[in-house]
C-alpha cells in the first residue's frame, strides 16, 4: 500500500474538523485556566466594570483583562456571522479567515490599551528613553517579560492566516518590530510617563516570531485562492 497517497475528500474534511475542534478546545481550556488562576484579582474589578465606571476598571490591568474575557463570547459571535456568510457563498477557509480577523483584533487591542495606559506623571514627567539593549530585562521581571511577549502575539499568530503577503517569518518579524517601534514612539511623543525601551521592542518582536511559528501550519500561501472569493464552479466538458 502507498502510504503517501492523498486522502479522499471526506477523510481530509474529517481530519480538518478534528484539528479545528482540538485547537478550539485547547484555546477554551487555556482561557478557562487563566480565568481560574486570576479569579481573585479579576473579581476585585468586577463591581466597577459592571457599573461601567472608568476608574478602577478600564484604567487597571485587572479591569482590562476582565473585560477581555467577558467580551470573548461576543468576539466568537462576531466571527461566526461572516464565517457563516462566507461558507454559504462557497468561500474557502471561511472559519479560519473569520477567526483570524476577529482574533487579531480581540487579542491585540487589550495589550495595546495596557501598553498605552498613562502613568501618574503623564503630561508632566519628562519623556524617558532606554537605548541600551538587554539592560531593562533585569528589571522587567517574569510578568513583564511574559506581558511583552504577548503584546503582538495574537497579531502575528492570525495575520499570516488572513493575508498571504505576511506568510513568512521575515515579514512576521518586521510586523512585530514595526508595530512595537510605533508603540514606543507614541509613548515618547505623548509623554505617558513610560520608558520607551529598546528591550520592549526586542521582546515584543520575539513574541511575535514565536506566535507566528505556532500558527505556521495554517498560513495561507500566495499560490492558494484568495480568501474572500469562492472557488469557481467547474465547467462541464462538452459532450461529443
């Protein structure tokens, strides 16, 4: 028997659905584990977030994380609507494309919000810059390093799945580095009482590359069909 022979279409569909279910299950399990581990600090911000108060909810780490988890069902619903429409129109990879579009936004905006959150001396404290590589890693701590790794992780994970033009490691690296430089520049220009550090750029970029590697098997190559166009129906051969 030839083990390298291509699988029939039903078997390929079953295998793809199994991988999708496993991926979604792992994502839900990871989010549930994170929510359980952070349940106590998150509940401290829950009353203010439920009351719609800005102070104590949207200007704190716990509040932003809580609202990110709370809006996750809405994000899934937002991804389901275009996926259903694309699938009905015969667009290939409908679910993958829709999840990528929503995932890169829902997973990146909260981290950008935290990164651009002003400090107590915003507007009055002088802008600070650290251009010596690896000097700030010692003061970041484990939580700071993990947070910086995750800033553009969702963007780098999902963007190559959505756009074939980004489906290469050098471009993912450039995406992470470019976005990080823009954020650090904005912190400096807006005088948010934060240190614009070259180490933040380095760690953010490493996180983007690692996230891109994690989703590499689902990247869309330039040779594949465009994501927003259905496959053309086959033209029957003339009889004769």
